[in-house]
C-alpha cells in the first residue's frame, strides 16, 4: 500500500499572512573553532488528543530532536526540569508563550511541537522555532513547518526540521539524511555495515565470511566499493545498494583501497598487477582507464579532491609512508606531509581546503588535519588510544574516525576542530574504517 508522506510540508501561516516571520537570522560561522553553543529549549511536544500513543510519540519526538541538534555541536540543550512554563498547557503557536520565562532559564531559542495521531498511518506534526530574544513578537517565529505521514516517519520529520534549522543558521542543510558505512567484526568476520548518521538503524551489507576492508561511497550514494579477500587475495568489489548487484576487479596481485571520482561513475584504486602498487583510474564497472602513478614504492589509499582535479594518496617512495598529491591535469606529484614518519588514510574535506589523515608521532596514532597547500597542520586527537581512518561529513563540520580509547576499536565523531569527541555506536566486535555518505535524501 502506498504510504503518503509529505516532507516538503507547508509553511505555517501564523500571526500574519507572511508565513515565516524572519529568515535573516545572524549567520553562524561554522569555521569558528571557538563557536559558542546556542542554548535551546525543547519541551515535550503537545499531544492533540492526549492519547497514550500520542503522549508517547510527543516525548519520543522531543527527545529525538534534542539528540539530533546536540549531535551537531552547535547547540546546548537545556534541562526540561528547569522550565518555568508548560507548553502543553499554554499552546505552541507563540500567542500565549511568555518568552521572558524562557529567557530566564537561559534559552535563546525555543522549539515547540504539536502532534496528532489518528491511526497507524496518520501522524500530523507541527514544529516551530522561536528566537526568544527578539524584541518584536512578530519577529520571534523563525521557522514553522507542518509534516504529514505515518508513525514510522517521525525520524524523517524530525531530521527534516533539523535540516531547516541548520540551514537557517549556517546556510547548509547538514547531514541528517546521510549514512555511515564501516567495517565490523560483529559476525566474527570483517564485513561492511551501514547505519544512519547518528548510529541508528544498523544494517549488515556484506556477507563474504572473509576479510573485508575500505568501504567507499559513490557521490550519488547508490554504490559502495570495498576490498575483500573473498577469493583468497585482495580484490575490489563494487556493490549497487538498491539492486544488490556486485561487480569485482580481480586483476593479478593486490587490488586495494577504491575511491570514487566525484560526480562520475569512475573510481581510483591501488593495483599491483604490473609490479609495484600504483594508483589507477577505473570505470565504475572496474575496467582500467589509465595508470596515474608510476614510481618505485607502494602507492595506496587515494582520495579525490571535491572537484575531481587532484588525488591525495599514500606512498613510501621516500622511506616511510607519507601523503602526496597528484594533479590529474599536469600529472605532477607533490609531497604534502613531512612531520612524522608514518602518515596514512588521507580524506579530502568537502570544501577542498583541508585533508584529514592518520599519523604516528611520538609513538601515538592520531588524527591530523592539514591544508591542501601543506599549511596549518593541526592535531585533533591525543593520548586516547589509536585513532585512524578519518572521514568528513558532507558539510565539512564533523569528522568520523575509529579509536581504541575504550579498549576495542569503535567509531567516534568529533567536530572538524577536534571538539565534542563521542562514540557513535556500540555493537559486538570491533568497528573500523568509517566512510560518510553524501546526502542521499529520503
């Protein structure tokens, strides 16, 4: 049965006929590492008919919205126990809200929600974002949205509203419709798994009963390429997620570390059929287009710049592994990293100005970020186990990585400046090699 779910929604017309009363909120500079978190109050949503199921969803929805906004690192979620008035009693539209009461508890922003549930397939949700500090009441409403769908669409509704909030503040819709691919030994073997951006809805993708490593997303989110020892040696597999169709690259020798070409059905990979491991450009079906590098030593772990004009990769041509940049137009190669004797796993930022990587210095494996011009080297993790395989969120605000700081390797997330480091999920076995998807939509 076709399930109706309106995510584009309707703008709520409140107070006047102009809908959203303000759209020019002060811009939040996400490139500021000392960004002050915005105190925001998110009371439990009001249930229209106060049935048991409505009350349950009202609490669940408010908690999910709080967790989602907190995940961004931009907000400080205020404790509901300190609230001075009950939105469920006075209404959610703003007409009867005493904004001074919210200012008194430290809230600069306020979210209210009103929902109704008629049956299993009918959930109506109204959400509003207010700026409590605005002097003029008509300017306080920043966003108003109405969503329609089924009960199972609650996460989509909340995430869509959070995207609206983030766009208002940062001019970016964020990553609330993204996935995370990673490697886990939960089944006893290394397999590819996938989850939502926040660690929810974990799903096993491969069942090779072998060693599987290095998952990589295509830029349309439809394909995942990875390396597997399914046939006894490392080969590349290219999986269509929707059709479950797999193509493999089984050239002689090692076939490793696939990385998708931005905006094209093509990828780079490290292959050794001609002797040393070199970087090759392949079609999306695994056919070789051309050889990109040609040097003594091992060249692995390619990562494309967002415009597809350059590739960062790892080579031991100067001794220990270091990160280099190959220009696809000029075919020139330049060394990027010089500090530390062991630098690997480069991952280019979405804006193209930075590269995150794993490096060993003073006996510790940590995550570093360096400008794509070789300047501004910054260490993001320190003295907390082995930290490896950084992967940027598609808006460039967060970095996922794996760490052994709690013993066994787990997936963690931090801001692009190393703050707010927290574990993404907990599941059996170890988890490594996170790969953040592009925005994939609903």
